[in-house]
C-alpha cells in the first residue's frame, strides 16, 4: 500500500471519529446537559493531538516543512504522483477534505450553541447577583446609594 494512502486513510478515520464526537457534543449542547461536556472534551483532545501528528507526517511526506503545508501544496504533490496512485490518492484527499469541512461547520455550530448557553448563564448570574440592578436610591442623608437588594437594610 502506498504510504500516502495509508496516511490519508488514518487521517480520514480520525476526522470521522472527531466528527462523531462533535455530533455527540451538539446533542449534549442541545439537551443542555453541560455536565457531560467534560468527558467529550477529554475524548476530543487525544484525537486532536493525533490529527496534528498525522498532519505533520503528511507534510513531511509531501516534502514541506512541518506545519507549513497547504491544500495547494498537497494538490501539487498529488499531480506529480504516477498513475494509478494519483487518482486514488486524489479521491482519498477529497474525501478527507469533505469530512474535515463537515467537522469545521459542526464545530462552528457547537461554538455558537455554547456561546448562547454562556450568555444565558451569565444573564442568570446577573439576576442572582443583582448586577443588572444598579438602581440608585437616596439615603436618609440625601445622598445616592446603591440598592442592596434588601428592603430591611434599605429602609433603615
């Protein structure tokens, strides 16, 4: 088996597994079960590390400096490969890119959901801590003072 084929198959498998975790993460976010996010993050990190390692391997394989490859570099390398490998590798590369684009889109959706949860949580905390109520009241000395949230203290 061509070394690039083996590498692309592994990369595609890892991205697919990462995409599955992103789908699970989205399900958790939609159900507002935030306590389950920790285990998902713990399972995502090793996949991210492995994806980075494989990307570096692919970069070295195609003759670029580690971490300095682009889609154009990969496409140029594929065009230089002899047949029948070139076609097979190009199809695998396109599959890898397609799954990676799906993962990126889902990641952005999950980020948006997480930001919405965060905004709701912050709003709830503001209400509980009365940060939103900075209504000034006048004390017995005629000076403004911040509303403390306690009628007993405010009326004394």
